[in-house]
């Protein structure tokens, strides 16, 4: 138990002393990764929009065909 408390205390002191340097290091090292992830998300968004648009058109077309198939013929007198 003593070693756990001592380790927690040492970790807290390290973060307090080197915290800003660690944040700056993490920021600089992950910038490229975060930019790549953002670009990938934008590509996924565009692809999803395209797929949803095509799917909407196909569903609308199928529904219209179904309505036309079950609608009784128009009788003229």
C-alpha cells in the first residue's frame, strides 16, 4: 500500500513539474496524426453523403414502382 501511495505522489509531482512540457510534446508529436484523422473523417463524410443520396434515389424509385404496380388501373368512361 505504501508503494502505491509513493508512486501516486511521484506521478503527481512529475506531472506538476513537467506537465507543460509534456503537453507541448504531445501537441507537436500528434499534430500530423490528428490532421490525417480529420482528413479521413472528411473523406468518410463525403462518401457517406454520396451513398445516402444514391440509396435515397433507389428507395424512392422502388416505392414509386411499388405504388404503380398496386394502383388499380384508371378506368375511363
